[in-house]
C-alpha cells in the first residue's frame, strides 16, 4: 500500500467509520486507536468497495 497526498479539484462526500483520539494517546500501543480503526476498516468494510476505489483517511484537527 502506498500513501500519497492528492489535491482534489472539487469537494467530495466522505463516509466511513471514525474514532476520537489525541496525539498523546497514539504514542502508546495501549491507548492508540488509529491502528485498530484501520484494521477494523480493512476487515469489515474494504471488501465492500468496488475494485480500484480510492480510500481516504480524513484527519480533523
């Protein structure tokens, strides 16, 4: 899997699963949530996407 920054010419609607966390929580494996969120996504939702569909991770400050 490769990551890239992609500038889109117009707004798109995103839907998916979410979690609230902090930078401090992500430092420790015991309190980190983002890795488990991505794991849940790939186990439960990725197979429902059409082949070749883009996947976006949206991080809000």
